[in-house]
C-alpha cells in the first residue's frame, strides 16, 4: 500500500516539476540591446532606450556603482 502511494505521488509530481521548470525559463526572458548586443534584464537598461526615457521620478541609484539608472534591474547587484 505504501509503495502505491509513493508511485502515485511521483506520477503526479513529475508534470508539476516540468511545468515549474518551463515557467521559470519563460520568466527569465531577457532583452538584447541593439546598440551594444548585450543580453540585458529589461529594455530600459539599454543605453539607446535609457536616453529616450529619462524620467527622474522613476530613477534608481545603484548601491554598488552609485549611478542613476532607469530601473533597479539595471544595477549589477540584481
């Protein structure tokens, strides 16, 4: 009886694990900057887009470099 429970648990958990891996990979999508060719976490981190979207109310000061960045994802810490 105990083996049967473990078998059913494993059969039900396997699709959930696969779905979690697929969901995790889709959430880690990044942005390729056309100017530098780098893989960046968001479009605001690209120098091409950052200069166009200068919004002082939503800027972020990186604690590592001290730079004023367009979003917190652009900081090397993140």
